[in-house]
């Protein structure tokens, strides 16, 4: 039954589904944020995610770069793809996600067009190892690898950014999205110090409750 708050905000659950990777996935619509996807109480796709990435791109001034190829780790419902295409319409994008159900919800509700990009359903670490073996390189790599509000331990180390660095063109950029509130702050700050030991330049942007690390050499 809808609550008074739901009625006033126009909030409506469009679909709920489950996956073995993310658990319950809810697609929600409301007047303020439009359609978005929530997992574990956290918004994964939609207006808020677009604003976080658009703010980061503008503040770090990488919107002035001419990126032609992009690798997105954590494709989800595809909101980041829409932002990238707004700034770099000709960009060829490879999107990686372990959860086919999230991508399916993106296609169904978030206008994600997987026919216009290369989609890899795989663990991100396995995917980047295979891309390295194929000698693939990218202008821009985006990292948005959360299950709800949990960032996997396997990506929280020096090996991971070093591997991503090997997939960059000479003047390429990697952008890491990390949560930055409450007990998330210490681990995200620690990860930032790891990035500073791997890359020559790390710009930091603080949109919403996140911290975005924009890394280059």
C-alpha cells in the first residue's frame, strides 16, 4: 500500500527483481528524480548518478579532452554511458558488469542501448585481464564497482589501479567513484593514497556523498 509520502512525491515501484550478485533490485519512479535503480538502499542508476559524473567531468575539466574510447567497469543501468555520450558523442564504449540482470533493467527502464556499445558480462578483474591480453587500450576508464554500498575488497589494492594503468593510452584518464560518508571515508581516503603512489596526478572531486579520483600521468 502506498504511503502518504509516496503519493505526495509520486513515488512508484515499477519493478522488483532479484539477482545472485546484487540481491533485490528495485526500479523506482518519482517526481524529483525520475526513474532510477536502487540496490541495497543505494541509488545505482538514474539522475543522481548522472549528476555525480557530470559534475566530476566538468570540475576536473576532462570535458576538454578528446576521448574516443572508453571502458566502464560497473555498467549497471547505463547512466554513466549517457553522460559520457553527452560529452563525447563519438566515443566507442565497452561496458563491463558482472550482473546481467542490472543491464537488463537498464535496457528496459533506463534507455540503455546495448546495441550501440560492446557489453561484457563478467567479473571486472577477469574482464580487464582479458582486455590486456588482447592489447586493448582506452582513452578513459571509469570505475563504479559497488554492490549496494559495498566496494569489493579485491579492487581495493595497488594491483588493481596498476592493471588499469596498463590499459590506458599515453594521455589517458581513469576515474574512480567511491562513497565518502560515515565509515566509508577512511577506506576511500586510504585508496586515494594508493592511487597517488600509482599515478603521477590525482585530482579529487567531491560530488554529493562521493569522492571521485581522476587519475592520469
